[in-house]
């Protein structure tokens, strides 16, 4: 199995459902590599359209087994490098979670909350840069966070925590899910 196929399995293991056009964002791989890998995975019976939404892909039972193997491979390759980085991530995560929660509840002054979110993003950049050097998906996540933050700063506040756009909160949540999967941790109450 090639790297792009393993990246698709890992993405589906952490995200559960993805549209084919989201695979590039989720994996950081170019579409030419993903198209061939996706065809290989579908032919092997590892991925299939979701019964509830045929435009989205899911893992089959056999795919679940292969996805667990892909996660285990990533854990073996990256856990030692990510463990100390997660110690840097955790306080940033608390700051992002607090700012986004207050935003969603409408508590606090909007410009102050957006300033907090921007500050957390700026503090996260060195960590995101180190992650980006490890895997293409981390480079994609870094770029997506920067794009969402730029849109927020341009006044498009749906990019704070909107669910129908590639919002800062959505991308941050995906980064967190990725780190937890690689580290073999479950999302606890403090991690939501």
C-alpha cells in the first residue's frame, strides 16, 4: 500500500466520513496521487460511499482494520516526536477552546474574542511549522488554519466556528483529533 492510500485510511480513521474532494485537504497529498490510491482502496473493498450520503466516503469493515494499521504505523513513526509537541499544543488548545466557546455563546466582546483567537493562532505558528515538516497533512492543516484566520480577520466571522465552511474551529478540531490518534489518546472532557 502506498503512502497516499495510507494517508486516506488515516484521514478516514480520524474523520469517519469525507467527500472525495476533501481528501486533498485532509491528507495534504495532490489529487493525482489520491485518485489512484482511492481507486485502489475502493477496488480492495476498503472504502465505499456512505449509505446515508453517497457523496461521502467511509471505511468498510475491512477498511476499519486497515485504518487501524495505518494509525498504528503513524503512531510508531511519530509518537515520540509528537509527545513533547503535544505539551505545547495543550495550553494553546485550552485558549482556542475558551475563545471559541465564548464566541459560540455570544459572551464577551467580539473584537476581544477575535483578538484572543488570533493571539492563540500566532502563538501556535512555531508548533504548526514543526508539525508541517513531519507530514503533508500537517502542512495542509497549517495552511487551512492560516486561511481561516485570514478570513476571520477580514470580517468573515463564519470562519471562527462555522460548520459549513473550513472554519478555524473545525480545522483546529481536526488537528487535535489527529494528534490524539497518533498519540493513542482518547478525547477527554478537557480535550473537547
